[in-house]
């Protein structure tokens, strides 16, 4: 099984900093297995960085604790 990636938008050079997380957004529903393969490919391409794969309608947010 192969994965075909389509890049929508401009391709630019990434300047990742230590601790950065790479987020891959997919426009279609994918299986857990395909998401894991994309994540593993991303981890090898962006060595030392965590890769998060988000499906349609998914988002990740962080809210700080009240002061």
C-alpha cells in the first residue's frame, strides 16, 4: 500500500526549532493505519520532531491556566 500526498499551496523551506511539532492536516477521512503511516513518514522526514495527523474537522488548542 502506498500513500499519495497532494500539497495544496506554496511549498516553503521549514525552519523547525527544537520542540516544534509538525501538524499534518488531511482533507479526507483516513484509517488509523494510514494516519500512523503518515506520522511515521513525517517522523523520518522531520527527525527529532513529533508529528500529529489531524483529520477533517479536527483541531488542537491549548488554553493556559487562569492567572
